[in-house]
C-alpha cells in the first residue's frame, strides 16, 4: 500500500517524519541537492538511506529546440526514476538544500514531474536538508546505490499547460499566474532565456519568494497561501495556469496553489515566457502601451484643475508643490521605486539592486540639501531640515513601521503611488495608515517623554564637508554590503536595464530605469526643499487628514496635546490646501494615476479578500502609528532625514530594516503579528492613561495672560529644543533652614524699600546641588549677589552678566533680567534659560524663566511667548527633549550659581515640561480666539507659570 495512504504523509513532510520513517522499504528519499561534495559538511553529508539525483545534473530537466527547462523524453526521465529504485508502490520524499525559494523550486519542479508522470505518492521535506540537519537526523558518508526497479508511467496531462492552452486562456478568462520576481514581471529586468522584458498580457504576479521563508526554512502555511492568492484576485477553486521562464520558479507557485491549497484545476507551463503573445527576439522592446484614455483624461483634468484651484485659493507656492507631488508620483510609478519590495528582496532573495538605488538617491539629494540647509535660506525662503530627536520613540516607531511595510504591502510613498495606480488593497492600507497616524498623535507626547537625545545635525556638528563625507561613506557602506551579499548568493549583480520602449516613448509610458527614477526623486526632493522650505514628507499629512475627519465627527482632537502645539493647531484649524505635505500627497496620487493610465496599467480592482484586507489594515495601523512616533516614514525620516544630515535618519533606517526583516520572516503568522501590535498599542494606551490618572491634566493659563505682578518680560535674544518626561507640578519642599541670608540687593535704578529678609533660596528636598546654596550663604552671598557682582545698581531689563553665560560642552546658556521695581510684586528679576544644541553659532531655544526675589529666593518658573525672547521656536515636544541638556559647569559669574540654576531646572523638570506644553496650548487657544499671528501678539506675554513660593 502506498505510504501516502497509510502513513499520513502530505505534500510536505517534516524532518521528524523522515526520521520516524527511516528504514521503511516503501519510502524512497531522493536527495536532489547539488554540489554536496564541495560543502563543509564533513565526512557525513548525506541523509541515511537516501539516494542521490542532483537537480542540475541527474536529468530532471533538459533543453529542447533551444528552450531550456523542458521535461526530458519520457523514456529518459523514466529511466532516471527506475535507476533510483523507485517503483509505483513507493512513496517518494524529495530533499533539497532548503536555502531559499529559488533552490526550493528544484524540489517543487521534481515533485511536479512525478505528478505529471502519474505518481501521486510524493512529498517534499519541508525546509530540506536545513531542517533535517537542525533536528539531528542521522547522516552517512555516501548515498544509497539502489537496485534498478520498474516504473510505469501514466501521464497526467491535467497538470501541464502548453502554449496553446495559454493562448486560449487569454480569451476564456483563465487566470495566468507569473511566478517570477516582480522586477521581471514588470519588465524592469529580464532573464537571459526570455526574448524580451515583460509578461504575458493579463497575468498576475505571485513571486516564488512569497511562498518560502529562507529565514525559517519553511514553506508557507495554507492560510498564508490563501491570503497571497486572494491578494491578486486568484481563487483556489478556479482554473489557473502558472508560468515563469523555464518552469522552475512557477513550480513553487503551482505547488502552493495546487498541493497546499488543493486547486485541482491548476496547470503548470514549462514553455518559456517569450511566446507568441509576448515580445519576441526580433523586437527587443516592449509593445507600445495602450493608454487607458478615460482614467488618463480624468487624472490630467484633476491635476490641471487642482493646480489652478490651489493657486487661486492659497498661492502659487502651494500650487507648485502640488505639481512637484505629481512628478514624484510619476517617478515612483514608472520606476516601481518602492522600499518595501526592495527590502524584501534583500532579505529573501539576497538581491540588493533596489537598496543600492535608494542609497544613490539619498546621497545625491544630500549633496545639495546639506549645503542649502547650512546657508539657511534661498532668497526669502528660510530652509529647515528633517532633523529630529534620537530616542526611544524613533527606535520603536521605526521598527513598527518596518513591520507594517511588509504586512501592508507598501511604505508611505508606495502606498500613495499604488493607490494612484488603482489598487483597492492599498486604499485599505491608506485608510488604516491614516487611523494609525491619528492614534499616534494622541500618544506622541508620552513617547517623547521617554529617554532621548536632542536632534543631532551632522552638518552643524561636523561641518557640511565632513557631514557629506560621513553620510556618503555610510550610504556607500550599505550599498557595498548589499553587493557583497548578492555576489555571495548569486555570483553576480543584477543590472538595471536601459529603456525598454523605442525612442522616447519610455518617458511617458515607462518603465523607467530604477537609477533614473531615483535621480528624478532626488531632484524633486531638492526642489521641495527650495519651494516648501522643508524636505519631502508624507505621513504628517495622514495624521492631519485623520484629525480633521475625527474633528468633523465630533472627536475633540483639538484638545489633544499634540494638536495644541502651535504649528499643529494652526494646521488643524486651516484649510488642508494650506498644508504643503497634504497638497504634495494629493499631487502624488494624481501623478501616479496619470502615469499608470499612460502605461496602460490603471487597473482598479474592488474585491479585497478578507485575509488580504486584514493584513492591509494591520500594516496600515502599524505604519501610521510608527511613523508618528519616529518623525516620519521611509521618505520623511529615512530619505529626507539622512539627506538633511540628521542622525535620527540612520537610527530610523536600522530599526525599520530590522522590523521589515521581522515582517518578512513573520509574514506566515499574521495572527501573531496582530496580537503583538494590539498588545503594544494597549500597553502604550495604558501607560498614557496611567500618567494622566496619576499626575492629572494641567490647566492652561488664560489665553491672553498678562505680565506677572512683578513686571513684564521684555524682548531679548534667546533659544529652545527636543523632549523629556512630563509630569504635572508638585509642591516643592523647603530645605532645612541655613544661616540667615545677607542683606538684599539694591533694586533697579528706581529704588524701593526691600521687604524683610526672608529665608534663603529654596529647592526641593534631595536636590544634589542644594549644599551650594549653603556655601554661598556662609560667605554672605546669594545667587543674585554673585550674578550681579560689581553692579552697584542693576538696570531694568539689562542682561547680566555681560555677554551672558554659555557652556560650550552642553550648549546651556542663561542671562539675568532685573525688573522695574515700580511694578511691585516682590520679584527682583528672573533668569532666562536656553539651550544651543548645535554650539554657539547654532539655533537657540528658550526653555523657561526662573523668577527670584531680592534675596535670591526662588519664587516661580514660567514660560513666555515667542516675541518675548525671539528664539528659534520649537514646539513642546522638541523643546522638552532639551531640558536634560541644561547643565552649566562654568566658573563665571560663579560656579555655585551655575550649579544652583542647573539644579533648579533638574529638580523641576516635570513642572517645566508641563509649562512648555501649556505654553503651546495657550498660544493655540489665543490664535483660535483672536486670529492673527499669536506668536507676535504683545498682549500675550507670559504663557504659563508655576509658583514655588507663596
């Protein structure tokens, strides 16, 4: 009795099954591995009891009439099988190396051969030798030399498709499944055995690499295969034909659909893809594209009308950005320039051409963008790079984004241009991308409170020439590593073919060379920087769209902390057409739609199978949430970040690639990925809720807060930066009473009587620098006597000490202002505290002000409006991140004063963080209630305060 019937063997058997059935005379293990003798497996490189018939040399395939990969003459292949001792009652187990999907295809092709010859009792060792060796299966020095048997052939023509069958399928609607890599399917690359690039018209692509995990050495489970075929509109109960170049790769897809899913109507084509229905050898170019005229006309009309409307309703700058977005969509679509597929190919197939094109694109953009950013402006347009903090939020968010890329089937740019091309599945991804981004805005302030370094600009830290050199070296190293891996795996590198349509037709109809598309994307990103004042970004627009939709549905997103930050509040309250990222996204979708139509490939498909829908939704949520946490996607964080010289771009790259690799490896367990994401989201939500429950939500200061009783804060030079922990104010406990303080300082030039001597300046208990106050007091001094040393009577609003105090190692900076005593209130003045994260010539960011009385006693902490200090404004998150940077170790004007001021900010870090958040909420409310430029409104001076003394 055949083994299949009584031993429970299926199309795939495990290594343990092989071990358990060792010695069974009805089972023949056929080792088809090639070059076993050239490996380092020692003196026992074979499975015990196996016969050997290497795929490449034993005679499983042959060349007929110049066409490789054909099945040999029946008598020849029958003779091969009989020489292996196989008869019609034996169960055959085929053993490949199991290294990757291409090598595993040798097993599926031999499996198909047995099925074609009428022998159904056949299995493949799942994972091949890799799995067998991993579980410690018995090994021997030599394969078995079998006695010749008799094998009777009963051809099963139902599993074979001929050229005539394929031509008939073009007319009767039979699905044609191309099992080659996506680059060959799209005509970007070509196998030497194919007459021309391209595929059979009407076919769908199921790359062989989707079915086999090289990482885990396992074939896809039935539910995964089901999701794969449903994603391309193929059903498991309908007639289909698989094909590739020689019948090798397509046998993997055939095995998945026919044997794993059980599609009995599936046939396999051994003929080369260059049939009469495809380009032939006498014409090396793709046929002329048949333009989808209606979609092309609609897309062109929307692009034209959109440009005119945005120019009319907003300005020419926004309209120009809309067209730049259209150009980006065209380059992405015609070049099939996606990050998801390129990273997946690197992990699964060890092919790095796509990643090398990405590195080249980023490097070219950086050559122009870093010098432009160093200049600070082009004409009247100030320029700001994609520079962001380097911390936990980037690490976690980028990893989530990378995982979501593989589940969702596209990255930020890939989602948009494939939606433009008509993909309903990617529209699902986009919708959930938007939802994830909105959730991310709710949680971002909490994530920004986790450990982080401030933004690091290589251009400002190292200088532009060194920053460019370091960036190019890093990009080159990545490209070199991919090339080394590819050469080791394949012996050579894939080449980027030239234009594949005659004349200049390829410009309109595509496809474009990958490098050419990358060059165009680099140029358009540079153009974006010059026109918009910032580099190309995508995902911010998604969060904004989602917030506007949620707000329209009654969700009070305007009260969420993220949307109270001035820039975000302004975007939320303004037209979406005023947002540069959004108009570029709109243009990108329309540009891709027009391009797809010109290429004759605009193919909307409404049906999205449930499993595919779930994967797209999960991927979209992961990408939206992760992008918000990590300050962007593959475009805003990776491309624009590295090209701007931001260190966070490199961290994003590493974390996202790791997440993407996990997505590729874990793609066969979507339920596990769903559970992981749900758990991560639940933990984050719980942490945010706990933080608010424990610490409460602060009450913003009035929108039009007036100057404090002790007097207003006059304009002065200043600064600010990134993010730290946030907890509401807690009352400060006084220190134990030190010796009595010295007499108070004289007031500013308008004299007034000083109040009775109060206790000395106070800090919270446990503050490490508190003893310094006692040292000052013992010497008859206070922080003010030392700050104003040598000044008989300080002048109101003058900066003390002269030249301010700056620590070049930390970037911390401060100066002191004395109030006009006629205003009353008991406050002598205040210390303005800043950070210059990029050195003395870099931007300066205001953190807070520290108010003291005439005895140097700490009275309050407060934040001010932008016009007061005229610093380089940062929103709350980035500013809070700079708080740990305020650390002054300078001898002037007095070391103990510097340590005291450092201690004040350290001890009250949570309170100051909340003041900064309140600052942004107050400004947003002021803008909403009063209109105009709230940052410049002199009616709004002090935005929030926290009193430390009654």
